[in-house]
């Protein structure tokens, strides 16, 4: 029994919905950031342990730092997201955002100067993993040399996402191919049935001729 064309369409829509997830906004995350001081999306190469320790070190140094690590690039980039988060938090402090393509901060506290924050951003761009980016940013601001236990994990889990993308696209292609093949097979099957009947009739006629 062939797959109804409507079924693959539903599957494709569901798969695309998973693949093209809308990036989080500051309002989506603000409650958790306000409580914990940080947020880490699943699927990034950052860990709660490393990011929370980095935030704690920055706060022990005197700055009110918040850190957000995103798995999807936010609209407008990391700096715009940091500004939106700082507004949503409605407090004084510094928000540092790490995204797949950009990093950025916004600050309304002034504990660290713009030059210090800019230097910390520059240093964070010299490393790969999300944990390393956060840790390097904080180390540059505080003068500490803290490290994370899983430092040097390759950043962004790139190969894993490529593999997921290939699997999803392959699944979509298979469902569409199977549906088209099934629909094409159904019509020719009736033709072959009539043809087979005709061939059997022809053979029967031939047999009768030989008998006569």
C-alpha cells in the first residue's frame, strides 16, 4: 500500500519546523537570566558549570555580569541581543552574548570601561569553543586565569549539526521519492494486469489452433 502524498507533506513540514527553529528573543529568556545570571542553549558547546563559574568570577571581581550562549544566531547579532536583554532585565550591569556567528555585549553599569570590554571581546574571538569564549572574556576583564574542565572542545558542535542536517534532508528526499514512486506504480499495475490477461488469452488461442 503506497504512502498517501498528504502524509509526506506533513512529515516534511514537521521536519522543516524542527530544522528552522525561530531564534530565542530576550523576553523568552529573561526570567532565567535574571535568576541564574546566565543562560546556555542546549546544542552549544558551552556548559552550565563553566558559564556559571565565569559569571561568579566576574561578580566576585565587582561587575554585575550576565552571560547568554545561543545555539541560533539572533536577529541583529549578539550585540543587539545583549542590548535587548539588558533592557528586559531592567537593571544595571553588563550582558555578554555568544552566538554561532557573533559575540557582543551591552553595558549600562560602567564598572568596566569600554576599552576593557572591547579588549575582552577581541580576546574572546581568538578561541573556538563557547566555553572558551566565555572564560576568555571573563579572564581578560578580571585578570584571572580560570579554565573549564572541558576547554578546547571544538566550537559550535559544527559537525554534529551538519550530520543532523544531512539526515533530515535525506529523510525528506526519501519520503518524497517513495510517495512519487508509489503513485506511479499504482497506475501501471492496472495496465500490467490487463496486459497479462491478454497474454494468457493469446496463449490459450494458440494452443487451440495447434490442437486442431
